[in-house]
C-alpha cells in the first residue's frame, strides 16, 4: 500500500513538473540564469553528499555514542 502511494505521488510530481516546464517555454533564460541554475544544483549535490558522508563517518567511528557515563549506564540498563 505504501509503495503504491509513493508511486502515485511520484507520477503526480512528474506530471506537474512536465506541465510547468512546457507552459514556461516562451520565457527566455539568459546565460547567467543557466550558470546560476547549474551552480546551485552542483552546490546542493555537494552539500548533500558531504553531509551524508559525515553522517556515515560519525556513525561508524563511534562519535554518536553517549559522552557521559551516566547515559552509558542507562543504555546498559535498557538492554
């Protein structure tokens, strides 16, 4: 059921994006606009990938563990 709902949302998003893209065909974008679009996309991808890499590095190297013994005792009691 969840997969069907996600697929429906994806299809609706693609249809909406196609309609918006084709309806703005007659609006020209300058060279500077394309440069800004490319740089914004690249910067967003670099930031996203960098943050995900930091998250995995932090998780695997133990930086996410409790910093004080009081919290470590609670964790041991819960297990």
